[in-house]
């Protein structure tokens, strides 16, 4: 008999909860997903233009290089890896900074900004895999967008 009473309670719970779940799912379906971009900032050098790349988790990207704006899309796998590496590296401001010698003409610095956080320069070789992963992601993204940083003479 207890089993029967338990079934009634479970069935009653399901019947009462179903409209609530359906209502919640309708609201959730109507709520836009806010995707915050991550920004890659490269300082440029005497011989190359600086650039900024804004990347969304979907892979959509906008960039500015040599004062020219463009749009593009990177592979979803690349975007997913980039955002996973950002999550693993948080807080970005606490990433280890390692200074390295850079040429006045060719040296650049690269930073990643996300959700109010800003990394130090990640372009110097590092023993920290979080820094190396972010830098490799930034290079891959720039290559996939296939824009030139060369200054016109």
C-alpha cells in the first residue's frame, strides 16, 4: 500500500511540475544568450601595424589592423579552445609576466582582455602553459583571419 501512496505523490508532483517546467523553458528560449567577446591586442612595431581582434565563442570575429576594419570567422574548435584557455588562465591579471628582449623594429607585445580582466604581455616565451596556450591561440586566430600586419610603404 505504501508503494501505491508513493506513486500517487510522485504522479501528483509530476503533474504539478510539468506546467512550471514548460513555462520556464519558454522563458529560457526567449532569453537572448549574451556572449561577451575576448579581445586580442597586439602593439605592432616599427614595421608592422598594431591590431585588435574581438572574438565571440561562436567563432565570429571583428578586427582592426592598419586602421582598417574587417570581419571574419574562425573555426569553432579554435574559438572553443581559446575560451577554455582563458577560463583556465583566470584571473588573467595574475598570469606570470616574463620580460624578454625585443627588437625596437620588430618587437611586439600581445595581451588578452576578457570580462574586465587584462593579461600581461603573453608574447615572451614562458614556462607557464597557460601563457603559452593563450599566445598560441592568439597566433592561430590571427592566422585564421588571414589579414596582413605589413605597413604599406
